[in-house]
C-alpha cells in the first residue's frame, strides 16, 4: 500500500441527541478509489462535512498529507487540495455558469488566469453550451455537472464526490465514470459516495459501508457486497 | 462597457465637472448636483456590501454621519483642508466598517443588519454629547473661499463630490469584475459552498465592509462645507439609511449601473418633490416605492429591463 493521503481518527459529531458520526477511523491511500455506501442518515455526508471543514467535529482528528487539518477553516483545506461536490447542488446563483467555475480557479488555483481554463472544464463536463447562462437557469442534471466542474477547477489531490450520479441516465453515468477514471489515472484520490450500486461497484477498488455513524464493513467491493451485516442494513435481512 | 470606454467616460465627466463652474452661472445646479452625487456615492458604497455580498446595512446614516463629523473635527482641530477631511473620514469609516463587520459578520448576516441599526443610535449619542464638535446644538463651519479655479465653496464641494462619485463607481466596477466580485457573489449565493471553493469568506466580507464604510463616510465629509452648519439630527438622519437601501434596490443590485440609476432617479424626484410637497410625505413616497420594488421587481429597474428584452426576443 502506498502512502496515506487522508486519515480520519476517532471522529465524532453530534447534533443535539443524534450522534451522526460515532468514532470513525479511516485511512485513504494516495491514488485510491474509495466508495462509501450506507443508508440515508448513516453519517456519510456528515463525515465528509467534517473532512472538508464545513462542520467542526466534536472529537477526533483529520490528517491530510501528514498534516493535522482539524483546526483549519474550509477554504484553507480547499487550498491544500481537498475538493468536493455537494449532494444537493449548491450553485452560485446570480453569476454565470462560467463564472461559477472561475471562483475556485480564482481562489484555489491561480490568482491570475483567464477564462480559458474555466471553459475547458465546462467542455469536460459538457456544459460549454451554457457558459454564459445564469447558474439558476440550469436543469438539475446540469447543476450536478456544474458541481463537478467546480470541484475539478480546484485541481484537487483529493476529490470527494457526494452523490454526483443521482438522477442521471445510464449513458451519463458511464460518461461521468469515465471522467472520474481519467482523473484517478492522473493521480487524484477519489472518494465516491453513491446510492447507485452498479456505478460504485464498478468504480471503487475499496468499499466502506456506514450505518448509524459507524463503519460496519471495509474491504474489496465484492466482499463488502456479500457481507451479511451490509445485506441486513440494505435489504432488511 | 469596455475598460477603455469607462475610463474615457470617467475623464470626460470629471473634465465637465471642472469646467462647469466657469460655464454654468446658475448656482442651483451645483447645489442640487451635490446632493445627486452624494446619493451616487452612498448608493454605490452601500451596494458593495449589500448588493454584491448580500449583507444589508441599515446603518448607512451612522457612516455618513461619522464622515460629516470627522470633517468637522478635523476642521475645528487643525483647520484641515477639504481633501484631508475626506481622507480622514474615509479612514474612520473604514475602521468602523471593519469593526462592525468583525463583531457581527462572523455569525449570520442578520446580526450584521441588526448591529448596523443600533450603530446609528450609538454614534449619534456620542456626537450629541461631544462639545468639541458642537454637541446637540450643532456646529458652524465657515469654509475658507477656494484659492484657485473655483469661484465659491459650493462649486468646489460639488467637484469634490464628483471626484468621489467617479472614484466610488470605478472601485465598485472593478470589484464587480474581478476575483473579489466573483468571491462576493459566491458568498451571497452560498457561504459554505464558497468556502469549499477556497473563498476566505470572512476576510472577503470584512474587505467589503471596510471599503463600503470608507466610501459611505466620504459621502458625508464635504457636507459641512456645503451646508456650513451641521447638527446631529441631520447628519444621522434616517433618510440616509432608507435612501442607501432604496436606491440600489430600485436601480438593481447586481451591476454598478443599478445604484447610479437609482441615485439619480431618487435625487431627481426628491428635488422636484421638495419644492412642491413637505419632506415627511417625501419620505413616505420613498418608502412606498421601496416596498413596491421589493415586492414586484426584486432585481430593480435593470432586472425589469433584462426581463423586457428577453420577452421581446421571445416574441
């Protein structure tokens, strides 16, 4: 196994009486393709929010490339090379699609860049035709593509894709998987959270299953898929 | 509008303003023009934080008033010239914007709005009890006659306000088109998502609050020379707070032209109205127009215009 890019140590996050993440420890190797599955409310997104700095965990540490980043605000973590897409698309409304992609280019990548790189990213996700439209005019599907383009604009070393495939057609899932495979070949570590099982089984080389804030299975996708505990959580028996 | 046209237009406007005192003999033009330009500065400055970043400042009166009284203080203490008064006001306004922002912008935007509302009361109470700047009875400021080019004080402060208006618009336009503007737009849309895209949201909000505060204060600084008498009630008037909000909302907040259009419209209507109707009714009209726009045209006149063009194109 190669070096660890991300380590989560004994991480917990409570919301009032609900413990959303309960003592999770997880290591991700550089270049790995990791899938995280689990029923709704199992703590996947909360875990990601703690890793990216949107939420502060109550306990535990997040270590990125050997550095404890637990105390850093989200924008500093983004600059260190952690990018994410949001489960529910959160476009920057009021500015154009192209400008949406320019924001991470401005703030993470290079202070001096032209619109060209942003346009290339739109081309990559197939939004070039909508470059000058306001972000609020996009369809749900296009918004998901915009989320991905914005995450990629930061030229991340760790990309967290939180349900980017939800609501996409089969051909679009294939397209998106290809993009992610290409990124992975380029050396980007990818954590994919997904409910679309065949997509995540195809993509990941390692699968983690969460349930009520804990990791209940961790291993090669085929093994995790056969795990009786995982089957119980997903299918009720 | 490309940069070259904008710079050309800005220089042309300044040149016209400089030549005007030697061409236009009617003093009323400068008297009314000063107010129109002051409104342009206030609307533009307010919009940097309120429009671009989406943080509503109800306390514009505090910032304008602090500008007025910074000028009075510098005049009383040092007999400072007008340009020094402007710089001093900008400095105090910037500090107040930064401090106000630091205290409240870290939490939710609504706390900033509430804080700015209280700020006007706090600052005006200080001034009312400060004898050196005239306290409650007000201060008389006899401006020295301009030594060159300008014939009288009013056309001189008119020109100073014109410089500030052009400067404010240039700053707002630059912010809007630069990485700062994109960052502020991202914050207005979604603070968390902006952070995850690498935007240092707190720093950027503080920057916007500082610039906005500085420019708002400069809108007040030439007022003592203009009116030669100031008192706290006028300097911290609710009119400033209401107008600062109304002008960008009427014109449109997304673009630098919106506040300028709103300011020229409102000052024009006010000038026409003050001659014919009492000022209380004036305030009522502004309030009603504001409610109308918020309810029916939230993107202002610019929004209506773009809707209209989209509509005709579809036909």
